[in-house]
C-alpha cells in the first residue's frame, strides 16, 4: 500500500544521499540519486519537480555517454513532459530514448513507454526508422 509518510521519509533519505554525492563531485552517483528523487516526486504526482530531477540525471548520463542509462532517462523525461501536457516535447525525448535503446539493445524490436495507468506509446524498431517514429507513434488506449 502507498504511504505518503513512508514516501516522504524515503525522499528525505535520497535527498541527503544526493547532497553528499554532489559535494563529492560523484556525477554518476548524483545521477542515480536524482533518478530516485524524481521517481518519488512522480509517485506524489509532482511532475514538474520530477521532471527537473529526471532531466538532471539524463544530462549527466548523456555527458558521460552512459548509453545503458540514456534510454531510460530520456524516456523518463519524456513521460514527465507528457504528464505536464507538453506532448511535442515529450515525443522528442521518446524518440531520443528509442535511438539510445537501439544503440544499446539492437537485438530488440519494440519499445513501450507507459504514459498513464492505461495508456502506452509503442515504437516499432523493426518497421520504422528513428526519423519516421514521430509520424508513426502508436497510442494504445
């Protein structure tokens, strides 16, 4: 069961870890802490704050060229943009996520992003090139 009190305690813990990692100039650790904080804010439906933390993590992973994390991070930023109502900006991040995913997991053919409890965005890596994904994005309700 979802407990706001437990979640706020967890948020406090992750913010302390974030501050320590920032102070130590631990960029990878900062990115992971930032993702943890963003996940908590998204559970609390504070998508604007979650976006800020997810965007920071994505920027760090991109700067350090950690392709194994760039797809997930870009997808998370896209989800926050989607939930904030900026569909065109969210699509840019979903397309970036698909590109990173293809680089990192080129044996896979489908990407699925959950954008709501009952809505998904499906990308077919087999059928469409990355450039065509913007026009071929399939919404499943």
